[in-house]
């Protein structure tokens, strides 16, 4: 099974434009406790390079495009994302990296919990040990 998982959002489109709808537990499989967004991203400066122990996230490309790399320690997959894509699910223990941002790229992230640095694993070798159940 692919580690690239999309969620279904609701949308209303008419001659006034596009309205995207994301409700906790209905479209997003968790209670949303935190929202953050990324903008003014640099095409040549990738971000991410971490995983989370427990946090579940959904990333929505609101504008522009970028590339997400997801890695479960065994398989690594890359997906080019733009604003026509559904939210991308980022599950715990999935290493993620973002790169090749367009100048107008805006990424909205919905998270299942508040920010806790202790939930982060920023060392790739430690991540590999964790998913291989060595720690
Ligand atoms: P960082 O994890 O480096 O961002 P990215 O994964 O996009 O590369 O986060 C940058 C800084 O912001 C870091 O010091 C942690 C902090 N931060 C918060 O304080 N709250 C948050 O909700 C997030 C996502 C990050």
C-alpha cells in the first residue's frame, strides 16, 4: 500500500470561486488542535526532515505547488502537489521532506495536537531505529 494517502475534502464551486471545507473527524480523521501554514518558501531550501512520534497531520496546498517526500523507513515516495490536490495525510512515524516550492506556494497544515518538540524525531538514523523497533 502506498504511503501517499489523500483525504477527501468538501468543496463548493460556483461562479464566485472555490470554497474548500475541512471538518474535524468528518474530512480530517482527528480533532484539529493546531493549524499552521508555510509561505514565502524558497525553491532551493527544502524543509521538514523529521517525523513525529504521535502527531497526525493533514497538509493542504492552498496555492502554488511543491514536492513532498514521505518515507516509512522501508519505502520512500515522492509526490508533486498543487492546489487541486486533496489534503495529504502525514501519519506518525513517516519521515517527511518538502522541496521545490513555487514562489506562490502556501501550505496549510492541520495537526492533531499542540506543538511539542519532544514529539519530533529530527535524526534520520534514530527514525530508522524506531521504525525497525530497535528503540
Ligand atoms: P520546523 O520544524 O523547523 O519547520 P519545518 O518542519 O517546516 O521545516 O519549525 C521551525 C520552528 O518553528 C522550530 O523552532 C519549531 C517551531 N514551531 C513552533 O513553535 N510551533 C509549530 O506549530 C511549528 C510547526 C513549529
